[in-house]
C-alpha cells in the first residue's frame, strides 16, 4: 500500500457483502483491469465510488482535489483522465470560471447508451 495505509489492514467488515459496499460493473474488471495504468485504474475506482457508491449520476471535483485524494501528482491525474477519455471509458464535462480559468470538472463513466 502507498502512504496513508500505515499499519496492518484489519480486513473488510464481516457484513461487507451486505453493507458498506459500492456496486461496480463487472465489465470494468473484465475489460479494464490489467489493461490500464495504475493511475487510470485509481481514477476509475474513484469515479465509481463517488458515483455508484453514492447513487449519483456524476461527480464534480477539481483535478487538484482528485490528485490529492489519490495521492498522485496533478500531471499524472491529467494524463490518466486524458487517456481514459481517449479510450471512451470516462466522460468529463469541463467548465470555466467567469475569468476563463478552469473550474471544477464533472466526471462519470461512459455508458453504452452514450454517443
């Protein structure tokens, strides 16, 4: 484990299959695990947790906050997000502040019904 995982991990709760879980589409494991970089996989997992885990259609977060949450550099996260967009895994709605500077982006996994 990277930093932040100090000490021995205590394991998942005994009631884990029934509580405290995030539903995750099997296709992510079947098609993407092992075919994306570790940083890309972490972005996918973060988006899944923040969307499916909270039953939300999308999640708004800045690149800086995303990088901080994943303990990665902003450049690494930008590259991972760009690659996932290119591959059609991730959809990102970008916004700009009134002064034209980048603002918080909205992320979600691409669905089969998306164009």
